[in-house]
C-alpha cells in the first residue's frame, strides 16, 4: 500500500473535528477563517486544561488557578475575568 492511502489520516486533527462539529451539529455559519479560529482556540484550551500525559508524571497534580498579576481582584468580581494558568 502506498503512503497516499493514509494521507487523509494526517488531516484528521482535533481542530478539524471541532470545525466539522461547529458547522454540522451547531449550524454555525460564517467565514471558514472564524470557524478555524474557534476550533484552534478550543484546541488550545484543551491543551491548557488537559496537558498530555508525557508532560505530566504519574502522581502529579494538575491545577488550574488564577494568575497573580496586577492588583488584587475586588470582592464579587467573577473569576472568569482573571487570567488562568495551569500548573503541574
């Protein structure tokens, strides 16, 4: 079998699957560039919140918290307004 038989496999990536999902299941219409940016952003979030096992040793704790930058947040300010960082 030639390597061309498996050429499509290299194109089946997580961002491509997200793009397909947004277009087919959610009917997201618009620019292909916008859909690609959304898919890339989702892939980056997955990478941040769920690091690959080869980067995290057995027994390590993975924690996502707010980054200590700037002044202390005011009481009642939502955590989502803060910058997040994932630590192992």
